């Protein structure tokens, strides 16, 4: 079994799909390793590729603002990663081949972190974590329990930048995450 550091070194050398050809950085993930809470998004955007960190662009700043309002901090309470570790050109949705190439890395991250709660940020994360036929508008805000994990999907924060009417729905989903987190910690 890899440590997180060993896994990250391995993933930084990955050449399993064509995304490696144009990446600036592998965006592995960051946050607390031993945490009950993990967020999973789709793939890095331009800012993430440039800086090598997940969710640091406008969408990530919006997510951090919402999570901070619920007393969550990526340095203290959660881990955040993506399905794909390299940026698809023009921020397009990763192809099936690209996602499948990276999923073993995400699964190993989950095994190392051992979260109790996994939050899927957007349709791509929901598709590969909850159900291949999942529609984000139909399953968001619902809990799924699988293999000891509580899994919930909500909108990707980038969707809120395009459609502000989704903000209230995502906020309600994140409040459910906070309540489940407190329940697990016995607060």
C-alpha cells in the first residue's frame, strides 16, 4: 500500500492518457489525510493546472467561501481532489478513457484517507462515483451509502458561476454535509 506521498510521486509521472502531453502540472489533491470528509470534482482548470493545486480558481474560491461559512477549512477538515489529475484542454469534460485512466489513483487516495463522507462536485464526479447514468439534477442532495461511505452529490461550483439560481440548492446540500459530518464526529 502506498503512502499519500508515494502515490503522489507515482501519479506525477503518469502517461496513461494524452492529457499528460499538455499539462503544466499534475493536480493530485490536497488537504487533511486523516479526515472523515472528502470532496471530489471533475478535473483541473487553467488556474489549477498552472498552480498544481485543486479548486484555486474562481469556482474553488466560491467553494471555499461556502465551506468556510460552514466552518470547514481544507487545511483542517477535509481533502479535495478530482476524478482526472490533468487538465483537459479548454476545460472540457474528461473523456471516458481519461477518467478511467485516473480512477485507480482516486480510489487509492480514498483508501489512504478513509473518509466517511464523499461529496461529488458536479455531474462527472457523480457519474464515476455514484452511478454511470446519474443526472446531477436528479440525484443532488440525496445520500447514498456504499461500502461504509456516505456519498452525496451537489453542483460543481463552476455551475454556480454560470447559473446563480443553483446557489441555494448547493448551500442546502452543503448544510446536509455539515450535519452528517457533525453526526459522525458525535457533535
